[in-house]
């Protein structure tokens, strides 16, 4: 129920804001609005405020909405109301009305990001886990435990890095642009500072996924090598490990963090047989040495070690909060960056440089809506902001059935001085519907693959 409720609320809010943008600008430009509808199909509710020409409708299917304006192309218009019709408005007014929907979504994203910035959010500290072996981060000299103080793309100015999320974001942008990422880091346990660069020029980047970040080598924040949730009958229980044990050494290898410990456990199988190694463990004030022999399990047809316990403690958390002005500025910057990243990803999918598997449909959106809502209001607001940006950018695509398609008509009109003919508009509309249906089909196929594959 949480997933369904969060999904319906998200769709309702984002669609309402989008359509209200069209509605408000139409009223401002003197256009008569006949109906404002959220959802399609049978009307669950309808009302018309006294003295208003607009009927407000809530439809049964919330996967969209529309604003119906007085228009001679839709129905005959009385002579005395012709000046109120959309099609009789000057070009600038029509452009403003059509653009107002996507712009409203982008403004909503700014507001949501600003609220998150002002109220603050607890995020993982920008302290690095042990990098993946032979990755870009490892070759740059990172060993794990370093705290990132600042980051910059190429020759840009170093920006203070307040959380691992902000580091992850700028790393994503640098990787997709295939530019170097400069980092200012403090050493393990705060010893000294230095600057280094991660060279992303050789990356064959098609999408920002787990494989990319393993190639970079930075897959998560530092997690202490702590044992938790020991399962009955598992290797951890047999060895005498307990919840809260801090693992300092496995055999002769010092353990850096939880990810390192997991890798050591997985690699403890040789010729389908698990090795027994002495673990040095800190339990409260005591230091123990316990022989541990992991169980053998199969992972992608490869034998790996398992101990039957949760490995790794929670990362260090920091409260990231900004003042009124800085919070708003950062919200505008984040919205601009997310919009730019969305446009680049769409462009790369069109030219074949990015996989169409990046397209997501309603099932994936619903899944993420439920997951973000379960994490709290702040994460849900961030999710809403991200989807709002995506909706705004998507509607600006030059497809005839979308707002961007209508803006292309107006661009043609502005350049040639002639409106697109009704015959051509009908042909383009049919082509746009076909492309949109194809995109929706691919997105739904991807959804099914992700959720049920």
C-alpha cells in the first residue's frame, strides 16, 4: 500500500503542477480555459467555481492530464469570444503557454531541492571504502579510509564535498563527460592533505551503473568491518563470532573496511574448498583470535565463501544543511545539472552510445516511489524532484504529441512566418504517437525485466 500510495501521490502532484503551469499562463495571456483535468477516463469528481469558466475534473486514470482551452480548431467559437481562443493569440503567447508546463515542473524541482537543502538531510560522510583492485581510484593511490574534502571536474574550482552523495554526483558527471576528476583528500584517520586526479578519459561510458563505478573503484562510503546478524548454524556462529565484533585481520591481511572483509571472505575458496584462517577480532576491550572456515556457496556458477552473517557496519553520517540563499542556489544548480544529465543521456540513447535499458516506465517509478517513501520524507522529496525534472525535460522533446513538438511548430512559424498546415500537423501527430508508444513499450519491457527478471 505504501508503494501504491507514494506512486499515486507523486503522479498526481507532478501532473497537477505541469498542467497548472499551462493553465496559469493561459489565464495570464487572456485565453479562456474550459477544462482542467487531472487523469483521464470516467470523472471521479468535477466542480466549477462560481463565476469561473473552467470546469475542474479528477479522472479515474491518473497517468496524465490536460488543459482544454477555447480553440477554433477544436470547436466553433462565438465571434464575441474569438479573442479568448488559443489559436488567435500571438506567437509569443502561444509559446509561453506551451512552455509553462515543463517550466512548472523544473520550478517544482527547485522548490523540492531547496526544501531538502534548508531542512537538512543525514547522508553518508565522504569517506572512501577500499577501492576495487586495479581500478582508476586504486591506480591513483587511494587505499580506503581517505576523507574527500573537495572535488572539481577538470580545471574547475574545487567545491567543498559535504557528503558521499555529492561526491557520487560529481563523479557521475565527470565520468559521463569523460573528464578528469580532481580530488582534495585527507589521509587515513585525518593525516595530512593532498590533491590527486582520477582520469576518466579512457572510460567507455554508456550509462552510470554499478559496472561503471566498479571500474572507477569507488562503489560506496567507508563501512567498518563489523559483524552483525549472525545466522544460526552458519560459519560465523560455528567460529564463535558475535554481533558487533570488529574484524582487524584475516590471516596475515589487515582489514580496511566492510567491503574489503566481504571480498576476503568471498576469495577464501580454493579448488571448491574453503580455507580456514585465523581472524583477529576486537570485542569490546578484548582482542580475540578465532579460526574461521567459511561455507562454500555458488555465485554465477563460481564458488565463493559465505559466513552466514551480515558484514559491514553503517557508514559515518553527517547532517548536510544550507542557509536560505545557499540552499536555493544549490537547488537551482542541482536542477540544472540533473536536466543537463537527462538531456545528455537521451541524446546518447538516440545515437546509440547509451543503452535503451536506461528508459524507465511506471512500474520502476512506482517501485522507487515506495522505496524512497519508506526511507523518509527527505528521500521522497528528492525522488519527487528527480522525477519532476525528468517529466519537464521529457515534455520538451521535439515530438509532435509533446509540448516540445508544439514548440517546434512555433519555431517553424517564427522562421517562415507561416503556421504548419493542418494536414502536416495531422501526419506529424500520428508519427509522434507512434514514437511515443514505442518508447513506452521499451520502458515497460525494461520495467518487467528489472522487477521480475
